[in-house]
């Protein structure tokens, strides 16, 4: 039987190579700048929004099945004297359809950064976009990129921004309404008994966020200013003022260049942590903010003097002539071990930009018990001549519960390209790196939707459809917090939390859902908790699910809003790759055995026939 394995093993090896192949594909042929994610046409798949035509227009890549994206036929164009610098897809009108807030600006000169932003709201109908509002006067002009939030907890998206710098420096919130354009109100509103708030100019680019910072079940507001970092905790009256202010980290070796703050539960203790990448002329680091309820704080170094193969690496700030893509790290558990990793664009000296993944690992050197280990992502052959990586983020391209990487490349950055360049989207490509060779682990993917219905009518317009109740779905909303509880491989309880759509400005590129890696040994999830913004702490809107299997994609529909126990939860179970490969391998083995048995049986039949013929030769009729 040894000869059987000579046939069997090569077949299994070829199958293994086929089933673990890596796919690198260009998602956009015409060129564009990766800007935001959202479900434009309500098909339950996440689409990609891109800026095209050197900032003069934008388009959408609609997700299809099997890692395929198709570009919509119509692109919307901005007036000639403006550039599009941001897109925020969300439901600003409460009609359960995705709207698009377009952020644009008019450069004062060819070399000045845009510091005043025009806002226009487009209200698509599925994948059909009416571009008319782009050629009308903006409904607002602000001095900072809008930060998405749900200020009053009505499931309709709002946004926070600073007034135009030609006016005072006040903060305002634009409240989304069912009637049309958002309505402007002061932030915070003046109330009797509260001290007047004197706003500080917002940092540009800023890292403003809408996320639960103190684990009370209500999303808080985080604001970065030119002076400090502000935590605005929600209370029973809303957001009356900054609860705590924290200083930026400082270094004894030169002034620090501050990157964008991000928020992730890096040590899986149920508390969302505040991370900040920084650089000076010599090295770059990643800090985490350790603070207590008294307001005292300390910046803990999670990774200092970033080196890869002994070479010092710097975070890259992409410097276009009229706007910047700031120093950024983005979070996602690509190792699927339950601890979020980071991805960033970095460079060693004058070399080309590289995509770097920071793997989250255990450490005994700090109070968080974690640190990051950087590794350069080796470029695929398809990226070798694609240009310099400018953006990188995690994204579930195949909607299969496995994180992949999106890379946005641009013109090569070398001695022939000056540090400040015009936006050249025709030379920018978006690549999806679908890596199917990773460790097979369990996952949980959670999407919290608004639960709103088209025209606010969950039963349809006609009487006869009342008996055929249609489940309200709505769109993904900003501010929910999702926490999971399960046992780690050592049998210890592990609680991990994440915020959905907590940041939206300056190319934060957050996935519009919460993703959790669970490791290879999680047999079931003990508890899933989802809380949504209520606008204040007088009521906590929280839904709890217990005891369900991993490898699930879950949609939590928050309708009726004030009855969390009645929220509908939809599950889609995705079998793990290990199960699939085991099944395929088992089927392949069975097929091979059937073929071998058939061959051996055929040989046995032929041998029996031959022996029978010989036997007949001894009994010749006389």
C-alpha cells in the first residue's frame, strides 16, 4: 500500500496550496483616494467611497459577492474652485437610507492648506445619486472637519464642528432632521447653573470621537484642541462641558509631532483605551493614556523607538499641497487572538513607504500588560509598480468574517517627488490584500443598526402589507458600544469592547461594524452586550444576548428604541476555514479511496477471470 501514499500526498499538497492561496486585486482601475465605508444601496454589504478626478468628484465602489466591487456609473462633481477633502456616509434625515455629507474647500492659493470647509448633503436613493446639491451653495461652512455623532439619541446622525475661522471659535452641533438639512445649535447649549464654556481652537487635523470612555453605557465626546485633549462625559443633562482635560505627551528629545488618537480595548479588560502615535526627528512611539476618575493621568509607552530589522522607522504624514493625511494608526484584530492589532504607513529614511502591522502581544513592562511588535507587510507582485502606499486599513473584503487589508497607493515618494504634492488621484490605486493563509480562528462581527424604516413606516404604505410585517433595518449608526465575554485558552474570563463608527474625519477609515477575534479555542460566547447612544445618562439603552456560537455575523436592530429587550437580533453563521478545509479534505480522501477501490476491484475481477480461464483449461471436454 505504500504506493498509494505516493499518489495521495501530492494531491493533498496541491489542494492545500490551492485552498490557502493569497489574492491581491486592484479594486479601482480609474484611480481614487480611499475615503470612507458604508452600505449605500442597502444590500447588507459594505461599499467603498472614493475621491476621484484629483479631488473634483467622488464615486462609490459597490460590493458584490466573491471579493468583487463594481464602480457606479455616475460620479458627482464639485464646482471648479473647490476640492473634495472628505465624505461621511450616514443617515442624516431618518429615512433609513444612507446620505452622503460632502466636505470640500476652496484653497486661498495653490500652496495654502484648506482651513474652511463647505458642507453639502446628498440624499441618494439606493445606488442612484442626485448630484444637484453639489452645485448649490453649501448649507454650512465650518472651520474643522465634521465629527459624526448621535447627539440627542434619536437614531438620526448629527455632527460636531467648529465655526468658520472668519467668525468666532465656537463649537456647534448640526442635528439631523426628517425635514431636510441639519439644524445648527450651540455646543454645549447654555444652561442655568453651568459656567460659560470658552472653546479652544480644534486641532487640525483633529481626532474627535464619539465613544463610551467611562464604561457607563452612553457614548461620550472626545475633542482634540490645539492645547489639550478633552473628555466630555455624558450626564443626565447631556454634555454640559469637558469633564477632564489631558495634556499631550512630551519628550525630552525634541518636540513631538502628534498623530491621530484612536480608541481600542487593547488588553481585553472591557475598558476602551486611548492610543496616540507620536514622532520626533529621531524616533516614533505609540502611547496609551492611563487615567483615573480624579483626572490624574499618565502616558504609558507601549512601543518606543520603533525599529524593524534594526532600522528606525517613522510614521508618514502624507502632505498634499492643500490638505494633509495625518499620522494615523488603525485598529483591527488581524491575528484573530482577541487583542486588536494596528496598521500604519511608515518609512525608513528616504526609502519608499511601507505598510506596517503592529501585532498586539503580552508584556510585563507596563500597566496595560500589552505591547506592539512591528512587522512590514511584504508587497505582492501586483503592488511592485503601483506606487507609494499612502493609506492602509483593515477591512472584511469578502464579508466572510476574516480581516483583510486595503492599501491605497499614490505617486512614488522619492528624490524626484517633493514632500508636498497636488492630489493626483489618477495615479492612486486601491488594492485588496485577501490573505487566506492566516491562522484559523473564531470571530464575531457585530453591526448595530438604527432600526428606522423608509418614510418612518415599518409596515409599508398600503394596508394589505400590515400582516406581512417587514423587519425595520435602517443604517449603521455612530456611537454604539459592543462587548463580548468568553473564556480564553487558559480558561480565564475575557471581556473585549469596541465602539462602532466612533471617528469619521480626516480619513480615519473605520470599519462600520465591530469585529472581534476570538482565538482558535472559543467554543461559545457567554455574553454579548450592545449599548446605543441615548443623548444622556437618564436612560441606558442596553441589550444582552447570552450563550451563542462564534463565527457569527450579527445584526442588532434597535427597534423599538426604548425597549431594548425587544430589539431584533439576526445571526448569520459562517463556518470556519478549518471546518471547510476538513470537509473538503475528507471528501477528497473519500473520492481517492473510491477510485482506488474501483481500480483494485477491477484488477481483482480481471485476475479472477484469468484464473477461471486457466482453470477451464484443465477440464477439456473429451
